[in-house]
């Protein structure tokens, strides 16, 4: 029977295999292979990191998308540094292309969150909507200074 748990488990296996393949292609002696598919290096970085971010959003449903996106951006930076160790060229533009792929995967989720907030609370200010966010409430309580009361709506 197909359940969300089984879908996530299958996606995790697929993600691990795809990430391994991507690491081999990015760090191995395959520079220029993307041209076989009609892509340039920058487009390949955008597509690869879009796929990594989208896959990570699928396999880690309990993690915040913002944090996952930052992890993938850090991985793009790390991949560029590792390419230097393997004798391949290091490029800030390649890193920015990877970050653009992550942003392309992250943005639709953020836009949908905003749309949902606007539908639920059309007459509230953004600050009031932010105060109602249950996910942020716990973070505010954890970062509050000792001895200072935390106001709850």
C-alpha cells in the first residue's frame, strides 16, 4: 500500500543515489559532460541544485524549508571548494548558479505560505500575522532573555 511514509522512504533512497551520482559528476574527470545534453556549465548547476533542493524538501518533510535551502547552498559552496582540490576550475558564478537553482525550488513554497496567510487573515498586518505563526512562537520563547516575560497572543 502506498503511504506517505513509504513515498518518503523511496524518495530518500532515490535522493541518496542521485546525490552520489551528482558528486561523482561534479568532482570526477567529467568536465564538459553537460554539453552532450546541450547545457552549459551554469545551466547544469542551476538544474542540479534545483533537483537537490526539491529532493531534500521531499525527503525531510519535518524540517523547515528555509534551513534545508541554506544547507543546499552550503553544499553548493562546498562543491566549488572540492572542485579546487580535484584540479577543476572554481567559479563564484557556478556557486551563484547553484544558489539560483535552490532559490527556484524554495520560492514557490514561500509564495504559497504567503498566499495562505493572506487568505486566512486578509485584514491583519504582516507583523500581526507573524505573531500568530506557531513555528516562530517557540523560537521567540527560546531566544527571550531570562527574566523577561514572553507575550503570547
